[in-house]
């Protein structure tokens, strides 16, 4: 199993090696690691400090793009863990124009892949896959 952790979410693939391409928060569409706006702020930021007291952590939706290496196999899974609660939506694109990919949303944080090299479904396909997720 190969895994990567990016911005608090761990992406674990049972087959294939995941590579992070994009992780974009959807609430404002800016990079959450960009702190340039703080450099010119006059005064203290104490008024902006979090005051949440109920202990729950609300997750903002994120658009994530991951490439899975070419060794993804039939029935392989991708499991998310960490600072996420649900995969809201997903779509995949294969590098091979003749390949078919089906994704089953096995549970809130698990996807299972069914890849075929031919339209009749007789040959498993092992080309790389670009996976787009909306995660909360």
C-alpha cells in the first residue's frame, strides 16, 4: 500500500502510487497555505482568533486532484483518513483512450476501482489514472 498525506488528509491506495496535483479549498478558492495577506496587516490579529467552544471541527469542501500510478489493479481501493469526513463526488480519467474505469463509492471515505482495457471488459487495464474528488 502506498500513502501520501497532504494538508491533514492521508490518501492510501491499495495498489498504485498516489501523487497530489491540486488541493483547493472551495469556500473561497484560494490556497490555504498562502499567508501573503498577513504581511501588510497593521496591528495584532487577536480579534481574528477562533472562539469556537463546541469542540466540533467543521470541514470545508475541497477540490482534490490525484494521479494514481499505472500499477492500479482491478478491485483496488483508495481510502481517505484524517481531516475529512466524506467523499462528496468523484470522477476519473485514464491515460489510455480505450480504457474504461468504474468507481464504486464503497463507504464515506473509500473508493473501489474497476478498470478495463477493452470495451467488452475482458482485460484489466493498468494505465495511470487522474482522479478528481470533492471532499469534506
